[in-house]
C-alpha cells in the first residue's frame, strides 16, 4: 500500500467528498471547504491513522499535497507511489 492509497480516504472523509483524487500538485485552493479548521482536522486524522506526529516546523513547510504525502510516507515508512 502506498501513501496515496492511505491518504485519499482520509481526505474524502475530512472534506466529505468521495470524488477527491489526490495529486501531488494539489493545494488547499483545489479542495472545496479546505480552510484552517479542516486543515487541522486533516492533519490530526493523518497523524492518528499513520501513528505519526508532525512538528510545527514541518507543517509550515507544506506547500502542496505532494509535500504532505512525502513527509507522511517518510514518517510512516510507506512508498509515495
């Protein structure tokens, strides 16, 4: 299982949209309802599912979904694709 297969259902649940297809270049502007509160919910859901923790510094470096996917994969020991 790769990180996209793990994260896609989390994104769909957090944003209540079964049509979400993750792409590395996606940003918050590409997802309806992605605001500061849903961002926190997303990060908490990812950390909980993967049993990982992001530092504040790491969170501030994420510019796109690809950054989040790479960091999550690295921490969880999963392949990116």
